[in-house]
């Protein structure tokens, strides 16, 4: 069952995405709007494109996120898994409270905290994925 606030339908707001390559060692993808089944493909494609460059860090900024479903959540897990394989640390930045709750309830917070195969922390210090500060 999906509970939607009165007058709002999932995927009512298009996905917005911008890429900041100012720091080539930590590309930043800003995500806004609705990250859902019908909108997630462009983000997944951009994540794959950035990970193909093997940056030390990939940052996903969710300051403007309004909605996420299981497909959107799977893009985050995909980014983490692919980053693990290529040695890229995934950092989430400016996560809204509802996303923090979903990440905690689904166990993704713990997943993001797992170390990279070489022993580096994949999500930085505990709680850093919730930080609004620059990664």
C-alpha cells in the first residue's frame, strides 16, 4: 500500500538532475523531484557514467528530493554496489528526513557504512550520509 499526501500523486514532479564535475575526484550528482520507477533510469545511467571514470568518491545530493520509491532506492544500492567493485566511495549528502527514515528502515544505512574491499570506509564516519555539508 502506498500512502500519498492528499492531492499528490507519486511521480507528479519530474526528476531533476545536475552534475557538478568541479572536483574530478568527487563528482556530485544533485537529484530533485520524484525518484521513482518511471523516472529513475536517467539517474542510474548517470551514476554508471560517473563510476566508469573510477573516481575515489561519488556524491549524491538529495536536497531537492521530494519522493522516492523502491526503484529509486535500488539506484542508491546499485551505486553503492558498483562503487564497491570499482573502489569508489559513495556519499549521500543533504538527505531529507523521509529519506533518512527509509534508509534506516530498509537497512541501507548499514549497507552504506560497509567498508570498501581495501578497508576504506564507504560512507565516511557514521552519520555522514546525513550531513548537509560538502562531502
